[in-house]
């Protein structure tokens, strides 16, 4: 027999539930203002570390929960900005190197890739993306002037981050190594391949306003042995660390680290261990500049 779905609750009823579980809410109207803007269910995910057996620890207030939520929101926005730069750089490098080595339509040739099945799937996705963006000027221009033949430097701009990650994975190892050696200080291309996949997933989490705080990442970045014991690979700090390894704009990276320091100071009390931060987290990130 199926269980009945819970009945909806009013904002005041939500506040009463939280109070009955031991949460301190000095001013109901302030909590209600937040609940009118942020879904109770969304906020409840940030309450998990503040209670046991559905009872909040002594002294926990509604403000504590909102404090963590706001920190998490701002951290997401900071991360997605750096990922944008990394993503755009990889679009540039892949398009440039393949175009000059194999020609402007190289992406259409399976000989340039490892796996034929993945290559066919990529072409299908590209066609779907082009079809969905028919109203854009640069798409119409290539349809009318070049009979729908899009050079790789155009196609690369309609691909999602996830598709870009798969495209890099399917490149010949010699071309992956070329990009790694030329632009990324010879970081092993197998690591870069993994990191791009991780970034595409984290970007999706951030783009859909998902929680980073106390989240165990299902898709984890590969870490060098020297760092494997310094911080966990399944928390967001590990992702930020490898972001620093691939961020070519060091001015942007320094700004990210400095802004992160400011964020941590502003939201003092947020448990950074829940995000995988080691004690010397600032030095770990600063050295990447």
C-alpha cells in the first residue's frame, strides 16, 4: 500500500515545526520572510548537520541555518565564474589545435577520435544543439552562406560543458597530450580528462542552485598522491584545488582566493570541514597563483 504524500504546510506551520524540534526563532516574522523566498525543503538540507534524531542541538537558531545557506550560495557563484573561464579556454584550445592539425571540419571525421560510437553521439548532439539555436545570427549565417557546414571553432561554441568534456576524452591521446603540454604545464592528460568531467558536473550543480555544503561528490577529481592525504577527494575543496591547477588567468584565480578569504571571514562559524577544507587551505590555494 502506497504511503500518502504529506499535506502542504503554511509558513507559520513550518516555523512551528522547527520550534517543536528545538530550533531557536526569536522573531517569527523574520523567519517567515526567508521562508517566503527560500523553499523550506531547500533550507532543510542545510539543517542536517545541526540536529540529531530530528532534534536540533542546543543553541541552534534559524539564523544559523540561513547563514550557511547564504555562504553556500555565494560560494557557488564564485566557483561558477572560475569554471566559465576554464571552459572557454578549453573550447579555444580544442578548436584551435584540431582545426590547424586536421582542418576546419575535423570534428566530422571519426579518424580524429578514439571511439566511433562516442563520435557519432557527439555529432547527433551537435546537430540537436544547432537545430535548437536556428534563430541565432551566427547559426543562420553558416546555414545560408556555407550550406550548414560549421567549422569547429563555431561548433565548439554550441556544445555544452558536458559535451566538451566528452569530446576531449575522445580525442586521440597524442592530441590530448598536445593540449596538456602546450597550455597546462604538462599536467597528465588523463587527469585533465577527469577534471573536465568533474567540472561539468559541478557546474550543473551550481547552475541549478544545488547544495555544496556537506555534499559528498559522486564524481571525484583525481588527486596527486602528494595531496591525497591533505584533503578528501569527495568534497568541493578538492574541486577548487584542481580548478586552480587549470585556471590560466592567474589574476582571476588570485581574486577568487582573496574573495574566498573574505567570504570565510564574513561567514565565520561555517564549518569548513564540511566542505573538505584542510587547516592550511589558504596556502594550498595561494600557491596555485
